[in-house]
C-alpha cells in the first residue's frame, strides 16, 4: 500500500515521505484495512521493527489534526522521552508534551497540547483527577500492552481501560505489542480488531549455541571459532563478519565483566574491526559525562575498544552516549541487562542471550518466561543494514540445547493473565475508583470491575468472586480510615481522597501514618527510614550494618519491635545508611564502591523519594502532625538533591544548581537566596562550574523567588 493512498491529511503524508516512508509494510497495511486511521479500536501484535509504532504515531497525529487530543502511554520514563523524539519528526504539525511525574496533579496545562506522552501510572493518576481536557481525547495508544500481565503495571493498564469506559470517553484505543500469547483475549476485552502478524522486515534466524556451533531452528548449523567463553566467541564472530552484537546477561556485574572480555578479544583482532579514532573520542565523552569517575573509567576503557556495557546503574546521559555510539556503528558490541530489551530501539545483527535463568530474592533461581526471550530475540536484525538477524541462546550442554530449542524457540508465548485481583492491587485501585467517584455501592463497584480483563478471565464465577474480593478490599480500606460506609454506599474520607490523589499504595500510606505517629524526636534518619519502609523503595543487601544508624532508628521508634537480626530490618537500615551518606554529600564514587549503587540507581532513589517522601509529608499534615510534615519534607529533599541541610534553599529554588554548584556558591559566601540575588552575575560567573549564562540565570531566579510573597526559604 502506497502512502499516497492513506486517508490522512497532505501535511502528514509529506512528513512520512520526509522520513523515507513511501510504502507500508504488510502488518501496517493490515492495520489500515482494520480501520486504525478511521477511529477503530485496534490491537497490533506484530514483530519488532514491523512498523506498528509508526502507524500508531500517524493515527495520533491524524487525530490531533482533526481537532482532538491523542495520549500515548508507555511503561517507562525513558521510553516516554524517546517517544517524544519520534513525534518531533512530524515538525510543526503537532505540539507534544511529556508528563511522567507529580501524581498529585491534574496537569491542567496539558490542554494546550495535541499529543500527550505519559507513563501508565501517570495516565491512571490523571484519570483519577479527571481533568476537563480528558473530554478532548480522541485516541489513547497503549504501548507494550503485554505489560497487562505484569504484577505491578498490569493492574494500572486495566484500570486505565476501565476508567475510559466509565467516563464514556469516545476515544479510539490502539494497543501495541510484539509478544502476546493470547492477543485474541486482549482484543475482545478492549473491543478491538486484532492485527496479528509474524512478518519482519529482516528475516530472523533463531538458534542455540553449544560446544562451538549454533544449531538453528531450520536444522542448519554454523560453527563458531571457540573463544575463552561462548559470549566472547559469538560477539567476536558477529563483529568479524561486519555486524554488531547485543549480548544479554542476567546481572549488572556480568555486564561489566563480559564487556571487558569481549573488548580484549576485539582489541586482539586489530584496528580493522573498529574505528579507533572514533572509539577514542566516544570514550573521552564517556569520562567527561560520568558522575562516577570509577564507572566512567570502566566504561571508557571498553568503549575505546568498540564495546560497552549498559545497565540501570548508568545515569541517563551515559546510556544515551552508549546507545548513540551503537547506532552510529562506533560501538560494535553492547552487553546489557534487560534494560535494553524493554522497548529501547537498538537492533543488532546478532542478539546473544547468555542466560535464560535469573535469581529472584523471593523465589531463588527461576527461568525467564518465553515472552521475555522473544523481547530480546526481537532486537536481532537492523532494517536496511542486515540481510538477516540472529538470536542465539547459549546452552551448557546438548541436553540443555534441546530444551531451549523446544521451550523458547519453538514454544508458544505464555498467555497474559490479569494480576488485578491480588489483595494489594485491588485495594489500591478500588480506593481510586471510589475516591474519584467512578463507583460507590458494591453493585456499582462490581459493575466497574466487569470492564477489566481480570473479570473476563474469571469466567462464569466472575461476579461472585469479584464481589467477595471487593468486599474484603473495601473492608480493609474502611479499617485504615480511607473509606467510610453509610447506607450501603462507600465514600472516601478526606484522608482517603488524599491517598488516592497521591497515587500511593493504601498499605504504604497506612504504614507511613503509623510510623509518623509512633516516631519520637525529629531525626532526619528516622524520616528517611519511614519513606524507605515502602516496598516501592529497593533495598540494599551489600555493605556492613551501621549499628549507630540502626540504634538511632530504634530510639526514634521505641514502641516498635525493631531487631537488628531481622533480615528485612537490616536491609532497610542499609538502604537508609546509603541514602544518609548521599544526603551528607558523599561522592558518587564512595556510594558506588561501598554499596554498589551507581548514579543511575541514585537517580531512581531520588525520584522515588520526591514522590513518596512528599506523600509522607502531606499525610503527616493531614493527620495533624505539622512538625512531622516539615521534617519529612526536609529529609526528603536532602535525599532528592543529595545535600546537607544548609544547601536546601539553594538547590530547591535554583534550576541548574545541583549539589556541586550549590556547595561552590556556599563556600564562596553565597549562602542564601538573598546572597545570590544581591550578587553581580560576573562575580558568580568566575566560580568553578559557572559561566556567564548560568550565572545570569541564577541571579535572576533568586531575585524572582524572593519577590514571591510567602515563599518557603527552602521549598518550591
């Protein structure tokens, strides 16, 4: 199908041609025939790189050009900003906004935009707030819809669909995925037409490597020169044959050690395998951009040899440098955890899956699902560059190779199963349902639940099971004081409405309130402990327990049975230790060496504290503890910015001034906003880390902040 025949405005057609799109791929054509450009609900389950995302973008832009808004939702913040880049290709046709945080906001400003890109959680939060601009929405794209089976994100996706139905939004739903085991069930649930295709622009060869050879699914065999280990041999073979390789391993430490071994092998192959000058330039960029000099050196050493590692410990800027270097061909091999498999568009000639098992702290060693294998394998093959793509799983024996072939390569993807009716998920979403006014009586709540995938998958007993589970969840919400029941109807209390707006798990909110009430004294360490008590905050295993920190926490909560021998308490204390050191301006390298926490991880903790710590502060105020509210907020922002208390006023109020520049200002005598406001920009420009433009901006910001009546000295 030619682009000229599409039912889209001429300007959009021209934008596609500028991107080099003249004809549609077969799956795209099937989606057009299914009505994706004419308002029909569509589920597209087609192979990676088959063009489903492009077509969803076209549908979104077309919707905007017709006078309605489009919402594009993704599972990860990083994907939201990548999606924003994709929409920039359409030039001035649409105004695009990204909204991924601040759950206690209806983001009324979004009404000015044509396309809004969000995460699942942010969109569900917006639907709870029910801003007036929702009535303008004409299309909702649900990217990576297979996440509906995820224990955490799945219920959020279901809640989005159910709320859309309950609001009566006349919005087209476009759901996308490359890996769904039961797409027919999802299409039925969403009232959508199904477009299902295995077609790929680059043929995919799947195989298993064992004892020096790849056995492909079609029966053919490729012998690989043996190296020190299979990952090295397979990656080096791909590079020697003019390709690139993605190597997936199951731990962060393995990304570094494997990248080093491959880098040594590439270097031994000589200058012919890489462009040494370009690699050296890229390595220099890595060292310059790295917040942790240790990680920067580790990464730069392998990048200089055309190899990189990629994991959640890297800050976003380093990940961007690695990804861009790989796209340009400067980096030949990237060794990654599944951070790259979760939707980042980074294909390679050969994908190597080193391990099909992983360790889970709760269940021990377990096999990854077939769906996850397919997500990784789908990255194989660069359209326009490779004649084929290869996905190769590594086996330790012939027997294991046979198992991998049958289970992962020839086996079916697992069907998606809803996770909404687990107790923790149902409580959270029912509080949102009642608190936002979607339903109040048990009958209305069950009717609301009937719009979810969970209800449909329960079969004939759905109504009785849903009612029973809902009753139990509602009773618990009443016991926590978030709901009250009167005359057969449930209503959210003021506290319950606050919890719903904050988008905090009700059990976490109840725990925060109990801890805030039980706390003695005003220790910032204790406030950090309260926030870190949430299951949302990752816990640390590494490092020795600081008994002084543990004792300070125990003194702050004398009525709680806190025991240093309890594993859960020990892990939470270690997490508090790390965050307290960060809040006292410990360098990134010290945090990394002591706890194995990289700058990327620190950013995750900062984001979580900005959400959960702010929530704890608002909960304290709501239950009549204003001093606790202030203390929690101070401790929160110390973690968010990684500063001692005397720098809070500077870092919170001055954009572009982080912990390092704030300390520089403080030591130079600019200790308050008033000091900065009185300064001459030229004087600040002479300080390390400041130039003329930033200095002028900082002085202007300080003056503007002081002009605002009633501004808190350290808080926005």
